[in-house]
C-alpha cells in the first residue's frame, strides 16, 4: 500500500484536464495580452513615413525660396524708410488789434473753410475811431473848399489890380504927353513956366501911381501863390485824414478774425471774455494742405527722382494704403539746415551717413481719416 501510494502520489497532485480542470477568468486573459511586446514598424513603413515628411519639407522650402525670390525681385525696385512723417505749414492765429474777446465760434479740432469767422474782438472802440476819422476827413475837405474860395477871390483881386494898373499907365501916358507939350511951348516962348511945372508935377505923381498899381498886381499874384501852397497843404491833410480813416476801418475789420484758408483748429487758447493784445496767439491752425517728409539716407538717393510713384502706409491706420509721388528732394542734408550745423572741418572727423528730406505729395488723402503733422508713415518709393 505504501509503495503504490508513493508511486501514485505525484500523479494525484497534477491538475486534471477536462471538466475537473480549473477555468481561466477573463481578467487573467487580458493581463496576459497586455504583457505581450508591441509590434515594431517595419523598415518599409519607416521609409514611407520619412518620405512624406521629406516631401512636405521640400515643398515648404521651395515655396519659401520662391517667395523670397519674388519678394527680392519686387522689393529691390523700392527704397523705404521709417524716418518719415506728415508735415504741414502750421501757424499761430493772432489778432492784429487788442481788446476783449466777445466770441469764439469754433472749438478744438474743428474744420473751417477760408473766410469763416473764428474769433471776435470788441469793436466799439474801433467804431468810434472810424467816426472820428470820418469827421476829420470832412474837416479837411472843408478846409480845401475854403482855400479854393480864397484863391478865386484872390484871382479877382489880381484882375482888379491889373485894371488899375492899366488905368494908371493910361494916365501916365497922358501926363507924359501934357508935359511934352508944355515943355515945347515954353521952349517956343508960347507957354508959361507955371504950366510946365504943373505938368511935370502931374507926370511925377502919375508915375508914382502907376508904380503903386504895378506893385499891387505883384502882391496879388504873390498872394495867390501863397493860397495855392495852402491848398496843397490842405489836400495833403485830406489825404492824411483819409489814410487815418482807412486805417480805422481796417482796425475795425481786424476785430473779426477769419480763417485765411481751409484747415483745422488746434490748441485753442482764446476764450470769450479774455483780454488779448495785438499779436497774442488765440489758437493754432493746421491747413488742409499736408504732405510727407521722408528722411532717406543719402545712399538711397542714387535713383530717386521727382515724379516717381510712392506707396504709403500710416502707422495709425495700418490697414489703409495710400499712393503718391516724389515732389522734390531737398538740396542738402537735414543737419546742414539745423540750428547748429555740424562743422566737419574741426576735430576728428567720422563719416556718418546723412539723412536727406524728400517731399512726397499724396494723390488723395482719405476724407474719413484725421491726419495731421507729426504722424509717422512708412513710404515705399519705386526708384527702378
């Protein structure tokens, strides 16, 4: 028993097959599957994947090269600079006369047309000055009329003096004839000495009377010359009075400050009720006429000429592109016209590429975009 039992012992301990064998659970089956090693891609699959990436990379590289070549072929025809800005001849608006401001009918950044009223000065004092000048003109005109009347009267006196002179000369001739007859009779012994003396006395008296009449004519003629000089002075006084009247009228007009040209109001400083003196600034004015000043390097000007087309982008409105043309190139660098120009003949000289302002005129400024001096732009000038 013991021997057979020992011989069958190991067989009894082995698991039995068939229905008595233990079943494997699904969880145990899954764990066995996960523990299997991943499938390694084949060499063909790897080559196919690398070929696809290489083709995409080659296409991207070719596209970049073609794009870069096209950009270079197009961009080499242009010269550009970021040192450019909008410019205008802005100026200060001031009154030519002093007084209290009675009205400012404009506001900041408002657009006005040429001739529009932008400020009003109290005009009462200037209207009184016009009335005074008008009265002075009337006085001068009356003075001229008075002198002219005196001249007319003096001319009549000259005529009267000339008539008296003619009468005196006629009497003088008669006295001379009487004296000659009396002298002849005395010499022949037919006349008396008393008659001779009488006619001589009459002749001398008539000579004196004639001289007095001649002097009266001369005095009358000198008097009319004096009156004519007074007339010239009166006319000059009238012209002076008329000039004062014109100046007074101008000063009255200056009380209304109007826009000299179309543009926009900026930095409005005048206010109703303030007192301003002649020449005091009331506001700044930016005309509608603006352009672009592009400070190109002097090495970029070799092919740049007036009339060449320009594409412009404003930094404030990057989505808008404007067109224009080169108007002119300044005959000298910007530093040459500065307040303290560089003195290259003194000290150690270091060559620096200079900037030269180029004026660019825009073909058509956009009406819906506010643009003004100082705004930065980037121009592209086609030079080739």
